[in-house]
């Protein structure tokens, strides 16, 4: 833990957080349904269609040794740009640079496959603070580096996204709560991948077949909005920067559905806090594996997020086409 929380990446994230906390924080425009502001979450995708930029998102985690593979430290720096085509339809593109440092071996690094996405808002209810969207993510096979194991085949993930604020709850102290999340199935373009290696003892060629399962993906975030508490429930006297904070816990889970013998669920629990202003948001979360198959030890992730629709409301922050 001590070494982890003294990494240069985390120092950068904390510096970004301090800079963002010094910015003025007028009323939210981005991600609002009724009275509810839904922040952009780090580990799971929020349900909004919007003009936004996440840059950088920094993550550092550890993985266990498995078979002939040693334990390693995985570090990634990624960015994602989202653009509205219409007020309810948006596209996104994401890139991630990964660095893997296996124990006792040189580090390897490279870009992962490019990720493209489309999302369409199909339902919103301001009184209920509710929103539902449908989307599709395309991991473009062959666009990433072989050195980090980027797949040569594409994977498509149709998903439903949702958000619900509890401003209609009977208890005043429950009103700041909100739930966002997504549910999807990753569908690989190939059912299996065949590779050929050389046996180090005999020199003979060995053919390996790796099955590529369909994978159920579930992610959700439970949030408690201190800005909502202050503005619409009770002014408890919080000052900056605490009055702009949203404590939350994110959960990200994956489970193979077929083609493999091991169908155990893997994933992480990510407690943390977001600081959200009108034009920028900063987030910091721990990354806690749910079991040994998911990783080892506690990792960390941080994100600097820009609300382009609030920064440039009369230019690139507008939808390309107005709704009819």
C-alpha cells in the first residue's frame, strides 16, 4: 500500500484534483435529469449521451501468477472522447496505453485495441430522475499491439445503460442517493483462437487453441450526492471542496457464459469520491479485486474529465444535428 500511494501517476492525479478544486463551481448543466446531476463514473459507463473528454484516466493494479505466467503490475493511461450527433444519439472513441511489468522480467508496453461506441437515450423522466439508454461498443480487433496481448479479432458488446436518482424517496436522507449502471454481453468475432508455439524441450511445434466465450458484463455505481443534499434536502454547512463531492462505490463484474470450463465471476469493487464542477470533474478510486482470479492487492485509479458541452456550449459542445 505504501509504495502504491507514492507512485508518480497518483501524484499527478492528486495535483489535478487540487487544481480542479480551485475552479469556480456554478450550477451543473451536464448530466442533469430534473434536480439530479449524474457524474461521469470511472469504472462503469454512465447512461448519458454528451460531449465530453476523459483525459487522462490512470489505473495501476496487480495480477496474480497463473500457470507459467508470473505475477505482474499492470498500469494503463487512457482517454475517451464522446460526441453527440443528435441530442439523444452519441458516438465515442477510446484509446488505452498499457504497461505490464512481470515479476523478474522486463516491462512490455503498447496500445490496446481501439474502442468505438454508440449510445442512444430512449427514456428519461425528470420527475423520477430516471434515464435509460441503449448502446453498442466495438473493440476493433487488430488495432492494438501484440506485445500486450491485444486480440486480433473484434468484440461487440450491446448493452443497456440506466440511471435513477432517489429524490422521490420518503426519507430525506435517502434523497441524495442515486444508482447508475450497465448490463451487456461481449460477443467475440471468433469462437476460438489458434496459435503455434515451439516446445522448449523437444523443439516440436505445438498447436494451442484458446476458446473465446461470450461474457456477461455488469457494472453499477451507488452514489451519495453532497451537492444534492446541500441544495435540495438540508444545508448541513459543507464548504468547498466538500460541498461539490460525490462519494460512491462502483462495482464492475464479468462472467463467461460458455466455451470455457472456468465460468467464475471476476471483477472489482471501487470505492472513491468524485469532485464535480460545471466544466471539469476529478475522480479517485481504490480498485479492490473480488477474488484471487480478479487480481492481488489494492490498486488505484484516477480520472480528469472535461464537460465539453459546458466548456464550449456554442461550438463543439453542441449536437451536430438538432432533434426534429
